[in-house]
């Protein structure tokens, strides 16, 4: 959540009276100090040798010659020579640096700036030369790790430098022990003035640096592809701060020995965190653990917060350190004895608050005041209706400490007495909006998505929104926003029909329509991480896709029309639904085929009994010579394609092999002809096994011993 920052006050001016000619005539003149120029003549910089190398350039030891009419000075400086960039982009960086130069010079805990120059087409930033760094000291120690008191002291000093730089609106984005310089008093000084932040939006010669801002081992998830997985905020530096504390305490670099691609896969895709060492004071461990939250909104701030209620007589406002620095100060006098920490002066904050899915750090960034409109806080990843104790109310009383799980009195319409409610269960509402709401920008821009998530809203209506396409927060006024329906984890979405060229790749169905996927994660800028459980993917095939919320629509049983559409949505839940449906269909078809065969067999059995009953009267009856009259017409046509059999054959000799008569020379083809039509209705081809002579269909009675065997001289059934 963005915080208010105070601008660095300008240098004080003073008045004096100027004597003009007449002793009684004076003129009042206002004098202001001369404005220092950030530009350094390239001829006054003499490079000696290279002393370091980083992802954005090289560091050289140089001599800066300053001369005037009344002085001539030589300063030993460290020159950060950046990689070459195009001339038009170079001017953008120089303009940004010039606007911040005087502010940088007044920051405590930040390296002293001499100025900027251009040598051989490369931007050179000259700073005061410091004899060593925290990283150099670690390299000289056995095991490479620092004592706990030094880790805590350096952590406090670095936090103050980060706070000062954040007060100018600049992020460091490159926090690591080798960038923590040591002055003559062994104090840690921030040696990077946010060069990666000033290079945002400027194409660099190294294509890898265009998609990441910083050194891979110390980068937060949103620093990788910040326009897609961002935005980068003050909390982004908290990740690098936590990595640096862990390295100073253990002597091992986070993700040591891994390539940039492997670190990306671990941090961004698998959401892994650096391993926390044992032995840290509990309060410090809680801070460092909070620095590694995947969502930057749940991390502690390493920045200063303006408290306008407490007015400093000298400057008009005061800065108070955020909670992330307090545990370091309170733990300096702690002693680890027999498995317990003694002398801890601060209360250990829980890592998770009572409100689900919100960290204590997230809840501590906003402070309720009397007169605020509030409502009950809801879970960010639940689309089901939730019970709200306070649908909307006004704060009429605040307890003294609302930062530490305090309470406020809320007056709700329809309830006579105010309710005493825990602050962690409430969120402030301004202009109908609260932090975490989904909003849409009224003025659309093709460079970024119009839909995003609200990160902060001040009481004056100023807002900060995270949107896809911007590496930093979009800032404006609440009047420029419209509230929209939120997206949640677990919802099904697909691209809209009118989207022809989406911002991100999206799979198609077999017929060319867009696939339907399920939201597995929502990034802080509103970017949707979507999986497709209805697609069977192979090992090397991508199974995770990204989506712009402005380009997708929600899919549910209510939005699917017709039985076919609802069944297709069932297939979206898992790829095994279709094979299972096919298997059920095949099984049902087989059961129906067997049922039909059993009925036909029963009819044949009934016909056999009928013809055996009239066997003794066949020659004298009117049916003599009509040997197929005992069968129904359809069955007779199936069994005897070529017409009625010869007159010498008896009806008992015309039974197929399935009727339990032992006919050694008869073919099973008539049975196949009988069952062929229902078999053709099956979705798969069933294997056919010829019947043997001795086989009998189940359910038929055995042949009686007195039954005479059929004549072997009868001709076989026709095969065609």
C-alpha cells in the first residue's frame, strides 16, 4: 500500500540589508544559496582502473579535479560507468538525474554524489570513494558471515538510508551487501541511488535486463517482467533487504549457484522463498519472513511514514520509522541463552493476522481516524457471499493504539449503540472505494490494461492502481475510476469472442474457439494466472497462461446455454471427463447389445418349442414344405437370405448352432447375422470369437438324452 512521503525541504534562504550610497538608505535583499550543478566536465575525470562490475555497468576508480579562481582540489571518486544506451534515451536519464541531484545530496545514509558526466558515449555517475563494503568485510571473515550485533546494526543503518531514498520517490531495486559501503566510522552507507529505477523504460543492450530490474539473486517476483507481474512499489525493496540480512547472517548468497533462469523458475513460477536461518531474534525473524511474501502488499515497508498529527516545530512534520526497523533496534540488547532470547524489548508480532489472507504488515499500513467510513473486510479470494458485520458505518471512537490489533467504535445505521470492532476486520472506504477493489479506468490507454486493482486511496481521493502494462503504479483521482466485478481464484474464464489478438497467448479448442480455463492466482496488478484442467498436456507443453482481465469473461453453468454447453463446461473441470464419458457410453452400448441378444435368444427358444410341438403334423398340415413359417418374418429373412430352404429339411434341422443342438457341420454365421445390427450401433468394434460346437448360450436347458442327433447329410447353411 503506498504511503505518503514528504519532500526534502529546500535550503534555507536569509535576508540582509544592503547599504546603497546614502548612509540612511538601505535596500533589503533576499539571498539564496547557489544551486550546485550536477554536470562534470569529462576532462576533469581521470579514470585509473576498474574496481567492480555489475549488471548495469562497471565501477572505476578515478580522480575528480575541481578548480576555480580561489581553489584547486582533487577528489578520489568511484565512477559507475553504465552500459551504452541510445542518445535520445540517454537524455531522459540525464533529465531524471538532474531533477533528483540536489535531493540525493541531502539524504542521510546514502552515498555522496559528485555529479554526472558522459564519457565515450557512456553515462558516468561519480560518487565519493569508500574504502570498502559490507560484502568485502564478509569476504575476509571465516565462513563469510557477520556477528549478529553487526547484522542488526547494519540493518538499522541501511533501513534509514532506504527510508531516505524512498522519501524522494525513488526505489533502490539493487540491494545487496556489495552495494552497502562502509565509511570511516564503520557505518553502512547505501551505495546505489536507484539506477535500475531511473533506467525504467529505457531499452538496454542486454535483452535480459529489459525484462528484469536488479540482480537475480536479490530480486522480488515482481521485478521479473514488471509490466506483467508488477507493479514495483516501495515493498519491492523489502525483498532485497531481507535477502541481504539473510546473507550477512549466514554468509551464503540466496540461490547461490543457480542461473538466472533457474532463479526465475523458483521465485516466480514455484513461489519459493530464501531459506531462513535459525538463531535470529524472533521479532527480527518475523520481519525477514514478512519480506519474502509473494504479494508485495503483505510485506513490511522499509520507508518513512508521515504523521501529520504530530507536528515538528522545525520542519512542519515528522517521519517515523516503519515497524520493520523497530525489531532491529529492540533486539540489539537481546542475549541468546539456553535456547531462549533474553532482553527483547518489543512485542513479537504474529506472522498472520486474524483476518484471513492478510498479513499484519498489510493491516498496519492504514490507520483509522474518527469520521472514517468503514466496512467489514472480506476475503480477497472468495466469490461466495460473506457475512458482513458492518456493511457500512462511521468511526466515532478510536483506541489509543490501533497499530497493534486495537479496536474502534463504529456507529452503524439501525443500531443504537456503537459497535466495538477489531481494526483488522475493517477497511476504510473513500468515495465508495476501498483498497483491494477491482476498478476500471475511465480513460483507456492502449499501452496498458484499463482494468486493475486498487492499491491505495487517500482521504483526499488520490489513488494508486496496479494495471498490466505499467511497471509502476498508475496514479490519479478516484473520479477517474469505475468499480467493476472482481475476479477470484477458482473462477472459470475464457477470452471474449470479439478478442482477435489477445495481449497474452491463449489456447484454442479443436474447432477454433477459445479454451476455458480456471484462475489459479491473481497478481497484484490484476493479471490472471490461468490453468486449463480440461486439457491433457504433455511434458514439454505449456499448461499455465496469463490473461488480461479486460479481455476475458466469466464462465459458469448459469452462463452456458443448452445441454451441450453445460456438458462442455463439465469437460472444463478435468481432462478425464471426456474419456470417462466415452467409457460409460461404450459400457452402456455393450449392456444394451447383450440385452438385445438375450431377447432375441428368448424368441428363438420360443420358436423352437413351437415347431417341436407341431413336428408330428408337419406333413399333413397346410404348412408342409413351408419350413420357415415357424420363424418371425424378420428373423427368417436374416437367417435365410436366399429364400426358403429345401423341402427335405425338417424345421428341427433349421435351428442355428446357438439352440443347443449339436450340429457338427453348421456355421455360426447365422448368429452373427442376427446380432450384427445391434453391434453396428456400438461406438467401438467388438472382437468376434466364433462359437464352438459344444458351446451353449447361458440360460438354455441342456439337450435331453432321448433327443435324436440331426442328420449329418444335410447341406450346410449358405455362407453368403
